[in-house]
C-alpha cells in the first residue's frame, strides 16, 4: 500500500525549500533520496489498493484530467473492462458508480425500479445487458483511455478490481452509460453520485435503454419480432404493426429486408413530418417534411437505401440497425415527445 507523507525536498545546493537556509546533514539527503527511489518502485505496478502502473495522482474529483493512460484489451460486459498498462501488465477495471444489467448471471428486476419482476422483465434486462456490452465494446475495445480515481471511493472493490472513471477522448464513459440508459447508479460512495442520479432519472423518465423494460410484461411489448401492438406513451393513432429485425441471410448484406412497419389506425391522415424512429443503439431516422400517412394505411421504413414512395421510406444506413437479440423501437413526434416505445 502506498503511504502518503508530508515531504521535504532538498535541491542540489543544500538549501531547504520554504524554510531556513541551513542545509541538511549529508545523511538526511541520502535518506531522502532513498525514500524517493523506494516510493518510485512502489508505484511501478498495481498494489492491493494502489494506483496503476505509471503512478497516477489520486485526484480531488472525477473531472480532473489527472489519471493514468491505459489500453482496453477486452470488454467483459457493460461495466467491466480488462486493461493493459504501458509496461504490459494487465488489470481489471470496474467502472465506478454505474451498474449495467448482467449478461453472464441472472438479473434481479428489483435493482431496476419500474421493471416488472416477471420472466418478461428478466428477459428484457438480459437483452439490455447485451446491448450495454455491445455499446461498451464499440466505444472502448482497443482504445486508449484514461483511468481517473475518486478520493471518496475505495481504490479496489470487493473482487479486487480497480474502481475508476473511464475517460475516452476527454469524456466520461461512466456518465455516458447512464445518459444513454444502459446503466443504473450503483449504491456506493463517490463524488459524482448526485449528478449521476440526476442523469439516471432523466433516462428513466424518457424510457431510454434498460428503462424501456418497464414497458414489458403488460401485453404491449413485441415478443416474436414480427407483430404486436405498439405501446403508446402519448396519445397517437400510430402503432408499430411489424418489426422484421432478422433479414434473410446476412443482415448487413440485405438491409432492405430489415424494416419496421407503422400503421395509422385513426380516421384522419396523420402528418409525421419531422417524426423520428430510433433503436436503442443511437441510430435515428427522421421522416421528411410533407410525410402523411392516410387512415388505416401502413408505411414501411427499410434500413437500406432506395427511392422513397408514399408507403415506403429508406433509412440510408450502411449496416443493420435492429439487433436480432432484442432492441427497442422508439417513435417521437416533431416536438421530441415519445409517442411509441416497443421492446422486443
């Protein structure tokens, strides 16, 4: 364990900095130098509660840029990564203050307020855990990141893993998980807890990510990926009539066979100009101006490219959007209000 001491620095001319001009005895200088060497050696690796290789400074808060630069060599799941230090040694990091749904063990819906304690709820959490893992892999795997430690938190957790904020290109990945609805705030002590709780609350209110699981178990979620009633969040005659998330063959090579069908169940034409359709991974399509859906009429939104017609629209994506292992279809109106959210 690295101990902190109040230090006295003696420059080469023998004067004590900030004190009297009387120089130290030669023996004191030797001891000071030896202590410096020993301290440097202690910081060269990761001790039971110490920092990582390279000796990062323990910071006063998570937004400080001080920390240690490492490379992510593996993403275990949404909140746990394997990293390598500059000297080649490796360590496991548990992201501080956040908790994503499990993918390797069972989930407890009680940990995620609003998610029903049913088989549907647990299955939705498992899918959300997979989505969080994919989100982390896309953004962290193979990347150079900075670990930043928090003075209010232990340096290592119960399983001996480092507890840290992970910064990518200067931005907190821990906070991004909460913002995008991939995690809840973990019950622990850390500097950023109040801000994290506010961020989680906003994601819950909007039903983002894992919080869309609150919609399952009430007959409104898509169960087979082909048809179901869409869950209406605000009053609208629009519904999700079909989700074909698994195209024939390779999804990425058959993009226009991946699609979502929307139906206007109302008696009047519905203007959806500026309305958006989004998945749970950050892909968003916006309907062009002048888009009307006639009464009792369906429109199909295909993932690939083509020429729009009155009943078929093309997203223009270069890769598949809808996750075969489960996803969420979110429709928002032109003001940004959520009108439909369907988990499958």
